[in-house]
C-alpha cells in the first residue's frame, strides 16, 4: 500500500468539514435566535426593567403602546437574524461538500461574525446581561470556524509566497 507523502490535502478537507460544522452551528443559532425574537421574545425582559430601574406598570403607564411597537421591532430584528443564519448555513453546506472557500467568502464570514455574534456578545457583557455567558457561545463557534478557514488560507498563501521568493522551484502539486 502506497503512503501519502503529503497529508495536507487530507487535512485541508477535514478542516473544511470541521469549519462547515462550526459555521452550520453558528448559522443554526442565528435562525433559532431569530425565530425566538419573532415569536417568543417578550417586549421587556426582567433585566431590561432592572437596568432601567422601573417596573412594567410604570412603562405601560408612561408609554402605553411601547410593547406592541417593540414586538414589531423584534420581529424585524429576528427576521434579519434568521436570514443571516440561513445564508451562513448555505455557505457551510458548500464547504461540507468539499468546496474550497473563496477569499471573499472568508471576508464575508469575518464581517458577518463581527457585526452579529461578536457585537451581540460584547454588548451583553457590557450590559451585564443575565444571558451573557450563553450568548458568548455562538461567538466562539464563529471564531473557531474563522481560525480553521484562515489557517487553510494562510497555508495556501505561504506556498504561493515561497514560489514568489524562489520562482525556479515551482508550485507543489496538490
């Protein structure tokens, strides 16, 4: 039986599969969180009232229509969360099929993660939210996937750079 001299192609395939699983989990989280905001999130959580040092009755008395308005705001926000999750899951599906991510896709995942789960997690820590430790989990899923995908991209970049520095040696075959 012939042994492979370069385990890198197999490793990159495994890395893409692992990254796809992590991105799929992040995307699934986004969809579930979005559906929660659309269908189940109350207008005011107990921590909202604690942070504003008021009661629900006082809020209802001062702004009688605020709860209905917030339900519409949360529905729109939840729809955006779920839509982003669907897009992340579709990209993860492509990676799981063995497709190599393009540089623009990696940049999109980085931007989407910073604008969604990293921002959400950071704000919830700043607010000392009751849910802050739960909400940091999707940020770790995202970061892990980015590290794995980035490691693969940097590996390819270093091979290209080595050819540019020593052009007479050529690119190794994959």
